[in-house]
C-alpha cells in the first residue's frame, strides 16, 4: 500500500514557483461583481492559464523535477482531462513523449485539446482509471507516471496559487477551492500555513458526488455514489487514501454546491466578468454566494474553464445543464 503524501514546505513551494516560471502564468485576483453577496468575494482566475486550468502548475512542477535521463523516456498521467492537458502541454514544450489515461466519459473539449497537444490517449472505464491512480501506473504506458494529486512536487506546484493569493490579498479570511484529488486545496493550505496566514481553506464539492464531505463526517475515507452531472472533474466517488491525512489536517472542512447553484455561478461569471468557467471551477463561487464560506474576505479559486461549447451555451442561455 502507498503511504500518505507529505505536505511541501514553504521552501519547496517557492522552488516550484521558480521551476514553473515561463510555463504557467500569474493569474489575476479579481473582486467578484455581485450585488448582495454574503461576503467580500474575490476570484482567482486559474481558467486563464495556457491550458485553461491550474493543472499546468503541478504538471510543470513535477515534470521539471524529473532527471533528464528519465524524462527522455516520456511522461504519462491519469486524469479526468485537465491534469492530462497540463502534462501534455509541458511535455510538448520539452519535446518528450506523452500518454494520458482518461475515463471514457471525459469532456469532449478536453479530449480535443489533448489531441491538439499530440498526446497518446488511452480510454478506460472509471474503475480502471481509479486503479491507475491507486497503483501509480498502467502497463500499456511508458515513461514517468505523474500523479495528478498525491505527489509532493505536484502539491508544491498547486501551492504556488496560494503564494499569489497571499501576495495580492494578505488579510484574507477564507479560501474556497474545488476538490477533486485534493492537491490544489492542500497545496494552497500548506502555502498559507507556511506564510503564517490564519485563513481557513475549505474544499468545495458538487452535490452529485461529495466524497470528502462524507469522509470528514465519518472520520475516515468512505465511498459515495457518483451521479451523472455537468460538473465533470470533481468527485470520483472516494477520497484518495494517501491524500486523506493531508486533507483531514490542512483543510477547515468541505462545502457542497448544488447543480443549480453551480450553473448560476457559471452564468454570473460570464455575465459579470466575461469568464468561461467549467462546472468544477465554479463550485467554489457557488458555495461562497450561498453563504457557506461565511463572511469577511473570501477568495474563490476558479480551477478551470474547459467546458464543452454546447454545454456552456445551454447554461448561459438558461436552458439547463
């Protein structure tokens, strides 16, 4: 069994920031334009990264720390789509082979992006995909496996978001972060803790699948049902065992947004800020607008904007998800 992952220290996160400079960009922190909001809400726009997602940060952090002789054999990952793009984008920049293991129902926009980036795609069932994450590898893929969450270099890359948030808004009270594998929320929490911030960091999940909320309530990892939803990339039905100790110790809790609240947040972000945001990226804003993150200065991380165009048009038009 793979043991728990260690949280990166502030020095490791700062080193990751140096590694990824020039690959990832520093994204803006904007005050959300929303009347009668229950808090002073700010949005960290990671949907503006080159691949439309924060995942370029952890992918570059991990890949650029692989020894050159190993890197020449290539890299691969298992992902719902965004980490796959981060790995493929970084591999293409370095001119090394890349493969990605995707669940068969991965969003079409993410599949199209991976094809454009030249990645070899292996489609599998959800169960096989989860096994790749647990076992850290697939027999049909060559090269270095880059775990999407449970890796210290990956979490250090995620933590660079926390460095930027604190630099722009040091007196923040709360950060709300979409929770998939847990790397982003735990990385941000580790960075803020290292910087001496007392801000609370909450995970945000969709009501269609909220394994962290259920696990925190039970006091140990539990499995929950995964319902069909437009909120893809969040919730695999369970919490990664090796990430549980970090999530349990670093996070202040988990918040849950409904599909209706999330769709409304997607619409609001487009109408007020002209931002294209996927469902998984909007759950943080949905939770904050519903008042679940409390009052004060609340930063919502928008983790990505890789949503299928037809789905986005339906949501913006108010015709459902």
